[in-house]
C-alpha cells in the first residue's frame, strides 16, 4: 500500500486493472484501517478518473453476492449521495411509488455517511429486516413489487470500509460506486449524481452498457430532482436541460425538502408522504423523481403521463401498501 499511496500522492492515476486489484485486496482485509483511510482520502483530494471508476466497479461486481430475482426487467432508483443537501429520503420514497405503479424495483441502499439518514437508516428504523436471502427477496418482489438490497450484505468491500466511511463522514469514491454495483443488475436505472462532471462520467460508462438509463443532476448540486432548480439528464438519446417551467412546476424553497435532524424525524416525513399527509412540496418532489424513473422504463411516454401514473400510485395508497407488504406490517 505504501507504493500505491506514493503513486497517488504524486498525482498519478491507476489503470483499470490496478484499481480493480486494489479494491479486491481491500475487500479481503489485506490493508489496515490507516492504509484504507489514506487511500480513500487521496480520492477526496482529486477526482477519480473514468478508468479508475471502471476498475473499482469491476472489483465490486466480481466480488458481490449476485442476486437472481428471475428477471432483469427491474429498475433501481439510487443516488450517489454526497450532495450535502440533507433532503429527506426522496429516491427511496419514489421507489415505493414506482412499485405501487406496477413496476418491479430492486432498490440498492446503504446507511447515510455524509448525510444523517440514508435509505437503510430509515428502512431499518421503520422495521425492515435486512436480508440477502434470495427466496425472501423474490417473495417481496412478487408481493410488493419491490425488494431492498442493503449494500453491505452483498458487497464485502463496503462492509470492510463501512466503519472508516462513517468516521470520515464525507463523501468518498464509494458514493460514486453505489448506483453502479446493484447486485440484481437491473435493466433500468435512474441515477442521481451530485455534480455535472460526475454525471458526464456516468453517462460515458452507461453508454457502453445495455441498460436503459437516466443520469440526473440538479443544477444547484442535488443528486435528484429537487424542484428548487432546473436539472440535466443524460439518457441513451443524449444530454438534455429540463426546466421547471417546461414541466409545469413552480420553484421550491430548498427548506421545504430538507429532511429531519434525526432518523426518527426523517422516518416521520417518510410515512407522512406515503400516507398522503405530507406537504405539497414534499409530495411533488417525490412524484417528479418517480415520474422520471417510469419514463426511464418507458422513454416513449411523456413526463406528464408518467407523473400521472406516479400520482395515482401515491393517492390510491398502493405505494403505502407496497411498503407495508415489504416491511411486514
């Protein structure tokens, strides 16, 4: 590791194979905490390259516990996190809305690192028991149209570095990897990223896959549609600027979509959205993200039609029913 660190400290980059080998060794516990901390910190000082990101991704997918749900006709709604905006759990809620609209969702999630409450924090608080049992995951896909994949149960490397990430409390390249390493290998993905540079990097990588995808970045630095600003999308059809005016939305005050300061408060917002008791701003931001996910699956549909599907799912309480089926309440 000393040689690797000196290489990085000299502003040199890794080849795809080097990056893959190093992350493989990390997952096998071959380095101590100080060495792993230094390695991750090096990437807090500069941007990871596309080649390095490919290598890290290759290692994660090769080592992961793969999940065969009997179909790849799934969608994942997953952001990189690390945007520092402390919004409530928008993509997780949107996942239940999409499931309630009749689409199969394999939601990949983890505990919050740079934010107070990640998807796994709120799901655990609300009673969901994490599992990597394939039969249980298949059952929830069949009964609730959704399964939840808690990343450390499927990725040895994430489990190894979890304590270090938690202590650092800042975004690392593992944030960038999360959406790319869903062990169910969904055919469809809505991926939120926190800046345009990373969005373009993702778009380059996803262009070389067989996925149907939308890479999303809101221009004020959100890794989701925030409705506080316009947003860019990258799809197989290219790059597009989406304005709030063109989609029929009024601009939201950022304070209206902030999450709770505790997991309990975040969970309260979560349940109010699903139960139909949230503010209009909270509901609309969830529906907008759910609509974009549905449009990712059905790119020929208009955003307005997809928004209507999402709204029906939430208003009819089908999204709430799916959540209850998943959690077992």
